[in-house]
C-alpha cells in the first residue's frame, strides 16, 4: 500500500480539496453494501463523526472485504470527494484498504442499544461507542477548562500527596496502604497492629482530599488548586458515589464567604460554557440520544444566578412545604443533615435553579470550618452555632461542590479538634498554618465526575469515568 501521511477524521471532514488522495485510519462502525458497492462508516475517536468510505467490490480482493467487519481496524487510501449523501460534506473513494486488525466475531459491541449495565462489563471497549467517546472527549475538555480557568485567574496547580498519614478527616472510610504481610501481623499486647515495621513506619492510607495540604500552599502561594484522584471507602452504592474519583480543590488566602460563593459559581459557569463552546458535536449527540433537555439545561445554568440560601432559611422552607402537604421520607429539623430528597426539592421544585447553601449547623460539618459570629434564628427561636460551609446543589446531581471558609484561629480550631476527639498527633504541620502568620482563607472541593454527569446528562457516575471503582468492583 502506498504510504500517505494520515489525516485524522476530524480534519479530513473539514477538507474541501476534493480530488486529493488522503489516508485515514480507524475502526469500522458499520459496513453495508449493495450492487457491488460497499459503504464503511469509519471512526478514529478524534470526533464523534464518522467518515464514509465508498468502494467497489471489484477493486478489492474478496479476502480483504471479508475482514472488513464492525470493530475491525483499517488503513484506507482514497480520493476525497464531495459527498452526494445528506448530512456529510465529503467522503472517501477507496483506492487501497489495509486491514490493520481484523475483529473477532465475538466483538461485544456489535449490537446497537446495549444497556449501560452491560457496557460496564465491557468497560475496556466501551470508549469505542458513540456515547462513551462523547463522554470521554468531554471529560478531557473539562480537565482543560479547569486548568485554563485557574491558570488565567493566577492560581497555581499544586500537587498534594495521595498517600497520607492523617486520618482526621476520613476516619473509617479510608483505604489503607501497607506492605505488611496481612497473614502475619505484628501486634502489641492489646492486639493492636504495630506499624513501625511497615513501609512508612506508621499507618498510612490513600487520601480522601488534598485540602489540608492545599491550605498550606494557599498560605504561601496565595491561590492554588489541586486536581487529582481521591479515594473513599464509604460503602455508598449510589449513582453519585465512586470509591476512586477525581477532585478539584482550589484554596485561596484572604477570601471571605461571599467571595468564595462567587468563585464557585463563576468556576462552574466557565466549565459549562467551555463545553458549549468546544464540545458541541458531542453535546448534540448526547442531547439526541441520552438527555433531550441537556443543551438547554447547560445554557440556562450559564444565564442563571445561583440562589444563595442559608441552611436555616432552607429548613424553614422545607418545614413550610411539609405543612402544606409535601411528604419526605426523612425528617428535616434544624440540625439534621439534609437528605438528597430535601436538596432536590429546593433545587428542582422550589427554586428551579442551582442553590448554594451556607451557614450549616457546626455539628454536621467538618472541624476546620469557620464558626459564624452569630447564632441563627429559626422560626423565631435561637439555634446552635453555625459554620461558614458552602455546598453547591445542582439539579439532578445534588451536591456538586462542598466548600468553606476555614477557621483561622488557632484556639478555636484546637477547641474543635479536642471537643470532637479528632486524632491530631500527625497533624502538627496543619496546625502550624494557624501559628505562623495565620490568615483568613477558604476553598472548596468539586467532584470532577459530578461535573461530568451534569455536563453530559449521563445518569450514573460509573458511566463518566473510564474505569469505575465501586464496592465490589475493581475490574479492568
Ligand atoms: P456527599 O454528601 O455527596 O457524599 P460529601 O459531602 O461527602 O459528598 P465532600 O467531602 O464535601 O463530599 O467532597 C467534595 C465533593 O466531592 C463533593 O461535593 C462531591 O462533588 C464530590 N464527592 C464526594 N464524595 C464522592 C464520591 N464518593 N464519589 C464521587 N464524588 C464525590
Ligand atoms: Mn460535602
């Protein structure tokens, strides 16, 4: 076969120099034929669009034609021609075809309309489907949007460790990291495992968040963000939880609560706009095949001002709704952690907009959140202390961001740590931020896959990460 430099299909489809000889390489999506002519839809992943290859049976040997089946990998030399078919500007009249890789007839993606559940069992191949190709191209684009946003705002990308010795945040839901022989563990007289002979000489785990290290960085570089994998061994088998997921965590010195909410809102809107500006082909496909309201919803988020709602006000609204006959499965008294049914009611029924909820009861939030100066009044009664936490609640997704202003006072922070009985022996370095020039600061964590869920309209978080890890599942 003549050697011609390959053109990606995304580029070949834009070319108008008809008559030129081109080479494309890709995988057969479908092949049909009639009256001695065959048509191949070829895709190379560069775009959701296929290029059509047209050939005459008579010009190719039978053995080659037989190998051109769905899933096979081809290299095609041919003439770029204007296409008579609707919906495509050009096609390629094949002159030479080389089958780079024939496809066994057990190929699991031959049938259209396979279920999401089935496709998860072939996660090693599902990126070759239209939907997953679209999802993973959008996923890439969202990563680019994130870096672009923060870089342009003067934030520095800061790398926090994945292996950590601090267990103050995720006690009970962390994956341990060890090289110890689990069949022969060294224990003390009380039966407690001794870690001094372990790889790090102490008990270590996979991180649940880069925030604590991010706070150190913010008090040095001013504005930073982390973007990396995090791990949670929580046994929540929901469509919104993974055991391994990616988190984006900006942390900013000198930021206050309103500014933090501005940052959250501006950041999400930037990412959604990026998708609309850069991923339209994929979005149109998803809008047609997965979620008919997708593009409209994305556009509306960009144009909508998010609601800013103190928790206490949220409780009042929910209790009012209950009085008016709304039924919830879980109670919602002041002090309760809102269940997702409550969040969904506020976002999808009451406001019909994204909601940034703030000023939560101290008892249901993490130890590092800044304590509010005043106690809130709920239905005329003074309640307990609140903290400057902010959760961004989205339609269909629920919580997409969790953030807060951090408690910068050493004494107050220590007070919380002690009253909550948090093991801080390995956390002296974190407390140093409050000792050596402490400063007001805050930040948030955005679950990357939750953002991808929103932007793609997919329903299950397992379908927006290439290789999902969930309880009982770590295949591929
Ligand atoms: P949730 O209440 O939804 O379980 P969380 O309050 O435990 O979340 P945070 O600790 O605030 O979550 O983490 C920050 C963000 O990370 C969340 O807003 C969410 O977008 C994302 N996130 C948290 N846990 C998971 C998970 N198991 N899988 C995927 N994303 C997650
Ligand atoms: Mn949260």
